[in-house]
């Protein structure tokens, strides 16, 4: 069992998955976002090869409008 914290909520995964798979499940559709794993930005080009590890903290960051 793999435990992660995704946007402040703990989740348990039955197997290792990639950031690509994780964002397909949890990311808002039709909205731009960035991902940080353990407070480190991960470029979208690396989502497919970046595996989510037990204990990772993953934040999905969406742009905000305003000033």
C-alpha cells in the first residue's frame, strides 16, 4: 500500500503510479495546472516517467487571477 498526500488529503494507492496517471484521475479537466512533488516543481514533460512514491506530498497548483 502506498500512502500519499494529494492537495492536503491523504490517499492510499494499491500500486505505484506515474504523475501522468495521477493527474488524469485527479486534475480538473480543461484547466491548466502545475504539479509539485515534495515541494519540487515537476515539468509536464516528466509526468510520464515520474513515479509516485510512498510518503510523497503532491500539490496540484492552478493559476489564480487577481492582484
